C-alpha cells in the first residue's frame, strides 16, 4: 500500500482596498522619481533604493514647508496636493503633484530662495541630504549617475545665473 499526501495551495493576489492603495502609492512614488531629471537614468532597483531612504510627510492647508532665508537639508517631491511658492510674501507660482522643490539642499547649504506653503492637503516624499550622501558614499554605480545629473543640473543653473547677471542693457551702446 502506498500513502500519497497532496497539498493544494491557492495563492490569490491581495485585492483588498488597502493592498491596492499601497501598490498604487508605490507606483506613484516610482513614477514621480522617474520624472525628475536627477533620477531619470536610474534603474527600477536604484529608484527603489532611493525610495528606501525617503519619508512621506503630510501637510495641512496653510502649513509652511520651506521658509525663505533659512538653510535647508531636504528635497521635497510632491505626490498630492498643491503648494504655493512665494518670495517676500509675494506669490510666485503654484506646484502640483510630480513637482519638486529644494533640490539644491542636497548639495548646498545656501539659504532657501523662496518660501513654500501647502495650499491644501499635500503629501510629499522627503529626501534628506544626510541619507542622499549615504547613498552616494555606499553605492558607487548609483552615485556616479546621481553625481553626473547633479553636476549637469547645477552647472546649467550656474551658467544660466551667470548669463543673467552679465546681460547688457538693451539699447544703443
């Protein structure tokens, strides 16, 4: 006589609302990072590595996110909501999902050039300089890609600032 034991296991995907919400939020975070010039050349695995050191922060309407003149250590990447940028109290523009602010804080401790406030309930990914630098120190392949993008971005910004400050006034010379 032969004794045969069989176990049938049926695995179903997590179709609960919570599971779907988590999957949608992860996909949104990945897509938002991929749209940023700084992260555009990263692989999916590298994007996940960056995400592993970010934090999600929620802001209520009216909450201050950045204050003009103060040093900053954080890059904010908007997932939901609307942010108002202002300088000396004057409105500059609005930013929405997918936009980012404070990227220079990853490499420079200059004071913030603008203030930012949440216009309505806003959710942002926050990448702190310390964690960003840790990735650059510990992940050589990733650090080369990020360094190249940062240099290209800051170099272009510096060149643009330089050309603005050295423009000749219009009119006869």
